[in-house]
């Protein structure tokens, strides 16, 4: 980029959905696609993304705690993640692809745990305030999937963590939490029917991003999709 060329604006996209919805492969595929189109990509996740936040992630996923402690740790990790990774990446014009962000907290802790949404909203205001505005993703890709189908996909895949081991009823509440967030911010959310095949989901995703002007018309199948669909 020369001094006469304007800097490309940063783009913040989060990926949401219950475990088993198929986010990971599509995040990798989208990162590859943006790179092919000349964009620099920062690939990250929550909880996590920094050494401190990854340490807190390990506690949240594996240690028993009450819902308030859980929420405080998640927002503490988010604060460090924003300061150390997300804000600097956006400032230099990166596309930031984040596996979960604050919507997950409202879905899992608010919906699944039944924790006080007003407390979560206050933490959101404190932690995500940036230049007088609460930082939110520019777009949120929500992989919507029936919790029963997600449970079938996860069965035997790996040793479940403290969240993955919850009953289907918990994930039904999480799904409802996501639906509530999507209803509150329809301009930000892009719901994707994650019950379809990997390639059908990819077509939904890229078509939506093309319509929003975030991708060019030509979107080749990424290398991440060359392995057989599970």
C-alpha cells in the first residue's frame, strides 16, 4: 500500500452457534477466502485469543464455579482479548474472524445458565466500551442448529468439557438465547441453516457475505473443504 492509497477498513466478523453446529471448518474456509482476495486476516476465538484469556478459558471450561464467577472470568478474558488482539487488528485494517464473542455469553450464561441479563448487559458496557461506543462485531454469522442434531454430531467425537456435557435441554435454552440476540440485532446477525451439508452451508454463508458487499462474486471452494464431510 502506498502513501496515496487509503487504508482498508477493518472488518470484525463473529461466528456463533452451539457446539456441533460446524463453525470451525467454515471459519478456516472464510479466512482462506479473504486472504485470496488480498485481505490480511486475524483468526481468533473466545474465550481465549491471548495467553491470559486462554488461561481463563481453561478455568471456565473445566472448573466448577457459580454463574457470576463464570461471567466475570469470561468478560475479563474478553477485555484482554479486545485490548491485545481485536482492537489493534481492526486499527491496521485486518479482517478479524472470531469464533464466538459476546452473543455467546448471553446465550450460554444468560440463556443456558439463566443468569441475570441485566448484569451481563452492564458487563458488556464496561468491558466493550471503545471510543464512546460498545464494540460489537460488524457481522455475526449464527450457525442455527437443532440441539438434538448437534448432540448426535458430537457423540463420541471428543471428551466433553463442562459445557458440552450439559443435557439437550440446556442447549435448547442456549439456542433460545441466540434467537433473542438475533431478534435484537437483525442488521448484524446472518442466520445460517447449519443442518444442511457442509457445501450447502458454505453457499449460504458466502452468498450472504456477497450480498453484504464483504466478498467478491467469485468464491472458490477453500482447501479446508477438501476433506470429506463428516
